[in-house]
């Protein structure tokens, strides 16, 4: 009898620590809606554990100011569908852009996109990756290693590049081509359990090295064509261009279509700078990445020590953030230079417990948003 109990206990322990296999059943499909939340200032997150199995990652301290929804739509409904006939679906991205994907039984490929140029200068392009970027693979197992490369190339006018960056050249370029090169190494280096707000999941951890930052940068040769003469100058540093990549850790479950978490680390690879994670029963406002409206989100609320403010898609400029008590007296005042999406943290530990009115105004004094913030003490 003792041997039977011992055998059952050992089998249970093995089952509890078993590594999973992620199949193409987790691939997003047309009609799916992926819901994730983002913490741009994570604290207490330890993602950089050594490779290995049966690990436990605790991301329960993550906070989200808003939830992002990505709807998987048929490629034929996209505004650039004719340029990507092989695509199965598209997802809206920031500034009205669209990413086009092709899905097979073994992988999901990003074949191209339409939207703002990779330099972030505001002009619109439709371009494809050659070869496509492989974003998901199946079957995914512990110790799997995959290497891939991709690139995109498109022409644009020198007039689209601001400033005087070409003044050091012996000639004035009359045509330019941008090449964004991507070289990735994906390694499934860990497995175990991951806890995020609202749940604990069995996961595989895939380390991805070589993702271009957004907007993608460098490996951009410049050309001037004059008859049969082609000049490849050694250009001075160009703002926004450069070899600049991210290292991310993806945590995949064998049932959920969203990655359970995506942890982005700093250049030194010794700290987590942001985490996007599966939104579980969240009540935060929904932010549509494809049609971003200006917004300001404050969390946690109630707060004890710090309040984080997510400034989403605001026009570039200086903004005042002011706290008022219920008598209308200003008790805190901060000034921020904001452009697009930005997260700032305000220390409210000096305030007495109570309810405060928080006002955000632009440099013209116009009120952009007003929020009620409750400050509590343990």
C-alpha cells in the first residue's frame, strides 16, 4: 500500500512539472480578438532567469492602465489587400497602419504592412518583407532554436528627411532607398509556470533576439543615381537610423492564443523595461491600436504611494498635471514633455488619505482630461 501511494505521489509530481508543447491550435484566426494589457513601468518582475525547466515566474505585480484589443480581420477587407494577395488576415496597428499575415500549419508570417514609414517621418508606404518575418512557429517545444532573417526595401524622397543631415555629403541625393534588415535568433530556453494578474499558466519561454525597435532602425544605405553612376556615400549618423534591436521573452501557453506575457528588456539585458500580458477579466478602458484616440489613464486607483499616468496618442507638447483637494486647493503639480505614448509615475505618498481631483492641461491651458484619484493608506 505504501508503495502504491508513493508511486501515485511521484506520478502526480511528474505531471505537475511536465513541460508543455505549443501547437498551431494557439494560432490566431480570422474573427479572434486578442486582449492584452501593458505595464510600461513594471516593478518586481524577474524574467531574466537562467535557462532551464520547471521554473516559476511571478508577474502578479503587473499593473495596466488600459487594455489593447487586436481584431483579426480577413485580408480582403484591408486597404492594401491587393498588395498582399497571399495574406490571410490583417491586424490594425498604430497610426492607422495594417500588418498583413499569412498563416500555414507550421508558422505565422508577417508578409508586409501599410502605414507610416519605418523612419517615423509621417509619410505613408505599402511595403513587404522579403522573405516574410516568421512571428510564430508550431510545434514549439523546449530547446527549440530557430534562426531567420528578413528585410524590406522601399524608395522615398530626400525631402521627407528633416534637417540638414545631408550637408556633409559631396553631393545632394535626388533619390533614396531605405533598407531595414532583420536577423533573429529564437530559442525556447525555459519552461514552467507563469503567474500574471488573474491567472497562472503553464508556459514555454522563448527568448527572441534581434527584433527591430519601433520604428525599425538602420542598416539603411543611401543611393544617388546619375546615369550609369551610382554613389554609395558613407553618411553621417542620421537621427532615427541605426542598428538598434530588442531582446524579448515570450511566454506561450498551449491553449491561449495571446502570449501570456511578452517581457522587453533593456540594452544591457539586466532589467525588464515593459511587459505586455494577457488581459484577464480587466475593467480598464479599451485602447484600439489601429485608431488611437488621445487618452489619459491613471492607475492604480485607489493608490497608496505612486500613481502611473499613461498618456496615449497626445499631440507633442508640454502638459501640466495638477492634484486638487476637495476644497479646490492645489496640492501637487508636475510638468511633462509628452509626445505620443508615454508613461509617467507620480509620488503621492505626501498626500493625506482622501479623494483628489487630477487635471491635465496643455501648454495653452486647455483641460485635456480630469480624473478622480483616491489616496489610501494601509
